[in-house]
């Protein structure tokens, strides 16, 4: 507690030296911290390493994300969960644990939150207490403030890998079979419309990034997201669009639906919608049914079949249509449905690859192509299994047109 009080006092002294009208560089702030530390007699007997650590903590507190900074920079940390100022949890190497540190005050946590949301031109306050944002390194941030969050500000940070995961990495970790990976590469190149489903943390965004690596480099691709997370590599003709929340300054909300409609006038070869959650499913299906082959998207569901039911509900949220017409649109627009899962040993696997066939007798017919079959556990509790081929592609016209059959 004495250390925390000293650090708080030193930070106050640094702040007193700063002219808040001036825009200081990081180097200038570090120089001021050095001066304050050197003037503290009680720190003269402290080791150089301890002073270096104190300087870094002061700098992170003043210019970065305070105690979160070290975990944001740690590539082994995949999730950071803050439940109020005193309870911080991280997921590291697939395991969840609570940290023995916390923010010095709710106000300091709120300062960090405001710093995060301001960095991507978002606003969060009591009037608008929920916001999605992102960090400069691409990490996804969700914030829920009072009065919605009863136990203090809640912040959830999903940290993505520093280097985009490739198909080779998924093969090494046995997340997909070699046969299925080669098959999906052909489908992407042949411009099949692909939808990726799965639960929270199953790796939908990561898998979408992996599939995007097979998109021919001469195509124009437009990505549409609530909060930009996709890391598409090597595409020079890439347009990235992100939604905007309304604010008190008069800026009106720009939704995914509006971005999809606008993207149709931007001469896209492919449109990639990061995730569909509601009525924007109508516009996504319009993309798939109006000549934009090769488009992709993701959604939350417990299975591939459940995802189709959710898509039906989301379309009906945005448009009053007979259910038969909705199913016809889905069956006509979607070609391939990939379902991902996170198994009980925390490993992420491709569980299903199914072909979406025609709608017959008011029911969407599915053709299972690959299904994951579990074969037990090894001595360490790791699940053993394999993605097994179950059938042949029925609608192979796009493969033939692309010369890949």
C-alpha cells in the first residue's frame, strides 16, 4: 500500500510540471518522470532495476493503459476481463486466472476507459454506457459502464495475435485437416459464398482472416465491421469500413446496414461482413444474391443448423417476409457453412463444413462435407479426433468456372 501511495504522489508531481495545453512527446514525459524520481531522496537507496520498473509504471499510468499495459503487450494473453477496479482476470495460454493487482481508484479506471474509446472516436458515459472499441494493436474492447454495470465499470479486451494466424498454424495445431484446408482454399479462390459460425471464443474472426489469405491479390475487397478487427494481409485494393455511434455533438449513427448499402456502389469484388447480429442480415443476403460472389461473414450459433435458424430470425427482424421466401434467399445466397467450436480441453476445431443446397418443401437442405469425429482423450486430457470427409460437393459449378475442379 505504501508503494501505491508513493507512486500516486510521484504521478501527481509529474502532472504538476505538465502544461496541459502543450502536446508532450513520450520522450519529454519520460524526462519529467526521471527528474521527479531523482529528486526523491527515499529512492536513492533503491536498486536501478526497481527505479526502472517504477518509471515504466508511471509512464504507463500517464500515457498508456496503466496496469493493463503489460498484459496488452504480452502475446500469451488472449483475454483481459476487468470487473470493477479490484477484480482483473486474464486468459493466458488457455487458462483463466485472477490477478493480485487492481486500479488505485474507480476514477483511474474510468480515465483508462476514456483514453481507449477516444482513440477510436467513440464515446461512453452514463447516457451511452455501452460501447465497442479497439486498441492501436487491433485488440477488441467492450465497455459497460454505470448505471448498467452494477459492480463498477466492466471492460473486456480480446487480444489478437501480433502476427496473423495462417492455415499452416491451424494445421500444426490440428484445428483442421490437410484435406479440408486444401478444399477450402479452392472454394475461396472459386468465389463460393462462405459463412462461419461458432460460439464465443471459438475463433471465427481468426478463421475468417485465415480464409482471406486465399483471396486473389488483384481483387477489390471491402470489409464492414462494428469495430475493425479483421487483419487481411497482402490485399492492396482493400477498403475497411467501420460503424459509428451517435454522439451529443450531433453525429448520427452509421450502422452496418448503411455501410453494406454504400459498399454496393464501391465496385467490390467481394464484401466481407465481420459479424451479423441483427437486421443487417437482410443486406448481407442481398450482397450474396446480387452478384458479389466470394463474400464471407460470421455469426454466433451452437451448430451450423442453428446458424441457419438464427439467420432466418435476423432477416425477419429487418424485413417482413414469408418464412419460405427468407429460406429461399438463404439457400440461394449461401454456398458453404463452416462451424467452429471450442472443445472441453480449450482447443479450437473446425467441427463442420456443410454445403447449403436448395430450399425444398420449405426446408433448407444441407450436404455434410466434413464432420469432426471425437475418438477419446489422451493421458493429458487432450481430445483426440479428426475432421473426416463425409461427402462430395454437389454444386461444383463455380469450381468448374474457375478451372479448379
